[in-house]
C-alpha cells in the first residue's frame, strides 16, 4: 500500500497517538478498581514509569502496545514498509529500554 498522506498530515496523525490512559490501560484499571484494588499511576520514581503500581502487593504493571514494543507473534506488529531501517532501530531501542527497566524494577524488589 502506498503512503496516502502528505508528511505534515502524517506527522499530525502520529502526534495524536497517546502514551497514557490508552484503551487497554483503562480497561485494566477499571477491572482492578472494581475488584477492590487501589493503585498509583505512572510513578515517576520507578524505572520506566510503570502504568499501574500496586504498592500494597509490591507489584507494577506495564501496559504495552504490540506495535510500539515490537512484541513477537503479535497480530498488530507489522514493520512499516517505509523507512524500515529507522523503524527497526526505534523498536529495537524500545525493546532494549524495556529490558533495562524490567531488570531495574526486579533489582528494586
């Protein structure tokens, strides 16, 4: 499929993609709250700013999109046909950062 948008319009579209309060995150938060769990959101003091922090249980949850984090065997992850090298580097960096943050969180207990 060819690129049907002009660069300025494509840039605008990409700028509208949210990083917080996404639909999957909201579904998980609503479920947890309905089950009596209380949590903190996006704790800046923890590596990777976890989406949900359950202090009482010493646990965190990271709600990650399959495309942006390059999840293997995910139906939503397809490497774009344009600027393939740039996208693969970007997704590889995101994966590396995710691994580092997970390791730091585990070391914190």
